[in-house]
C-alpha cells in the first residue's frame, strides 16, 4: 500500500496555473484565495480573512496577538501554545480560542472553495491522483491518503478521479482502492454536546448569533474533552444549535485541532484511527507532500506502525524544507532510502507529456520539465539515496533524462 501524506504546502501549491509568488511580494489578484500556510492563517491580507474576522469579534484579541508573534519570528504553533497554556484559569481567553475555532473553520471553508472554483476543479490533487490511480491498477496496490489539512480539496479530487463522493465518516474508507484519513479534523466535522447553559424554553438562536452564544459559554474544556461530546459529520453552514430529545439543546463546535506545539492527539473517529493504523502497517512506500513532519505525536504513530525498510519520497518547496522533512522522518527508523523533490507540489504532480517531440530542442525542454515529476517516481526512474539525509550535502538530485518511458512498477 502506498501512503501519501499531505500538509499545508500541498493545498497552498495546488493550482499548476498559479504557482506561489515570492515571499514578501504582493500576490497577483488571481492568487488572493490561495489556501494559506500555517503562519498566514491570521494575516488580514485577503478579503476572506477580513470578512470572517469581522464576523467573530471575540477572536480579534487572539488574531492580533498571534499575528504580532508571527511577525516577530515566532511560529504560529508556539504563539497559540502560549495562549492555550495561559487559558486554564482565564475564561475570557478560552472564549477567544473557541472563537478562533469558528474563524479557522470559516476561512478554511471559503478560501479553498473559491480557489477550487477559480481552478475549475483542475488542481494538482487531481493530476496526482489520476496518475496514482493508473499506477495502482497496474501494480495492484491500494492508496492510503493522509491529510493534515482541514479543507476538502483532497476529497473533491477523490470524487473527480475515482467517482467516489465522501459524505459520511464511513465514506473515507468505503472505496476499495483509495482510503482518506484526516488526523487533525476537518471543516465539516464537529463536536456535538449538550448545551446546558441554554434555556430550552427560549427560541433557539441561529447562525452567528448562536455561534457567539456558544463562544461566550466557555465550552472548550467542559465539552471537547468530556465524555458527553461526540464527533459527528456536520457541514460548516449547518445551524450550530438544535433541539435534542427530552427538551435538551445540542450545540456543535468545529472539530479541528488548533495548530499548537503540543497537539492533544488525533482528532478523528476511533474507527478511522484504527483503519489508518491498519493501512500504515501495510505500507510499501511513503510520499509526503507539503508536510513539515513537525507533529511529534504523529511521527510516533509512524514509528510504531510503519514496517521497516521503506522508501521515503519528500515533495516540498525549497531544498532546506525538503531536507528537514526527510531528516525528521528518517529518525523514526522506518526508512532506508529517500528521494527529495524540492520544486513544490504542482510541478511534481504534472503529467508527463504523452509523446516526446522529434525536434531536439523541444525534446530536451520536455525532458527537463519531466524531471522531478511523480511519473518518473512511479516508473522507478528516480534513483534513491541510501544515507541519512541529515548528513547529505547534495540535496536536489536530478534523474537521468531517459527518453524511453519505463513501465509502472513498485518503488
């Protein structure tokens, strides 16, 4: 089973027609809805971020504080961790963090939706999965897709390529050839819990009035971490309050792991966690795309469940980032060889052209474009390195420019 792990860099670089602009420069107008990286989540640079921030005033203090910390050089995880550590005896700060949940859910619903629409659905996720689908049929290997992104760009690509729409928890593992797992939650998952602070005799508040009521009720510790809460499938636009049985009111809080340094663990149904573990235990190779491998709790999961002697293939933007990810994963002791692809997700997922031109100059250009693509990897035309990446001085390795296309094979 081939395991593919996606991080924020995958959605960020998911449109082959709109490659990321240089850091520090004002993005072109058609890049305004690019899914953000972690350190961009609270920056008020896009129209969606501004609109959503205006809808959740209780989040403003946290947004300003985190933005200031990030600009000073602190990672977003460290900034939020500091707030979480201070919130244990501060109900107002806990309310801010609850508001941040709703803010993140809405930003990471609207922005990727607009990005997907502007790309007419033709994302790098689609081109990658289409090639993995063809490879899977030839070598008879299923796919395990793990994403740390809260958005549903991967699910939309699964529907486009495999004709499989995921609308329930069971749907993530219902397809024979492809399983999807989201260890840190999703924009369409919620914690469902009894809302005891609400007078059942009153008319239920709706929309953002209800969300503000939930935020101000301090639900974080009393519900999310209690046995009374239940993880359920819930569309982001569904009402956050509803009447339950016996006059009880039920509330819904976004089920997304806030990006902090010490994440509490996996935010996913137990049945999916067990299915993911089973898939990891059958892994034959691992590809990571746009993932920094910074979640120690998940590195521990990989160390405990992956077989030994696997091949690792790291895809990210920039050689330093690629080497850092490879080094973190190498330290799990599960890998004995690796390859690095440091040009980003969209170039990696690009289809090889169907036939190389006869013209020498055009052929050379086409071959150069195919270097570092997933097609080369799936055909075994990328030579792996069998040494610790921490001590490897040569980071980006160009493959031989073979003019003949090798057949798909296990790698």
